[in-house]
C-alpha cells in the first residue's frame, strides 16, 4: 500500500489535503480541485495520472505570464524603449526567475513526481519549478480570471524576484571592459522622482569621460543593472 501511495500521490489523502489548503490560499474553490491536481502533476507521471499532467497548463501559463509582465512593464516604465522593455521582460520571464518564484510558493514540495525524478532532485530543478509556476498561473487564470492572474504575477513574481540577482549585467560589463580597455566602469545614480514608496532611480555608467549606458529602476541596484545592460547593447552594436 505504501508503494501505491508513493507511485500515485493523487490517491494520498495527505497530499490532497495539502493541495486543498494551498488552493484556499489562492482563493481557488473546491470545484477546481482537479485543475489544481493537474497543475501540480509533473509529466513524468503522465501515463498514470487520471487527470493528466501539467504540460498543457504550462503552455497556457507561458503566454499569460508574458502578457502580464509586459503589461506591468509598459505601465511602469513609460519612457523605456521597446528594446529596454524587452530586456526587462527577459529578466522576469526566464527559467531562473520563474523557478525562484516557484520556490517562494513552495511548489517543489507540492509537486507529484515520478520516484526517479524525485530521487534525482527534481523538486529543486529549475526547469521543473519554472514549468510548475507557469502551470499554477494558468490554473489561477482559468479558475479566477485575468485580474486574479495579474495579482498573482505581481505578488509572486514581480515583487518577490529581484532580477538583478538572476541577470548580472554589471559583472558582464566589467569583465568585458577590463578585458578590452583595462579600465573599470563607474556608476552615478540619483533619485529621479516618484512617491516615497515607489522611488525611480536613474543611473549612468561611465568610463572616464565617456558615457557607456543609462538606465532606470525601482532601486539603485536595478537602475545600475539597467544602465549596464544598455551599455552592453551599445557595445554589441559597436562591435558588429
């Protein structure tokens, strides 16, 4: 009986009880329990899962997260160019950031995995976690609609994840510039308005008298990362 429970988590009442508690936290009603189970069932159990795995939900969630992050960035950074917005989007809608958000929700512990995948560390694997986050977002979207999905993305991804810890443009720029010019870029960062709880910082990265790039962000760190990303893009165009 123990092997059967381990092989089929959806038959384990303790696992289902955890799913129900998690659903209540997300304000998802019991009528959507099958959706929650499917969102938390990894494809390694696809041939055995009576409700299917989370691949189709992950497919939908991939589009939903891109839409909602793009919407947030468009409204938050009205002065940014398309290229700048694209770079910011890539910082959030990438495997490391989505996996970090999934860890914040403890999705790894909730997943139904095949024993082999679990033994191989699947609950901590970035690809599995990022897929689980997208599947869970799709479940929120289908159960509660776009407004709830938007709240979920802002709370669990945008506010929770610091993209500068995932994409370190400053280090990349410093390595590149020291290799080519034997010099270290410096940053000048100032507060550029916004209410006290939502300050906007503007940063400029320079090498001597030359301005390499400019950027803005909700913190000094993010503004400097944006400036470094801008500098890397300019250097890339210059070298092509």
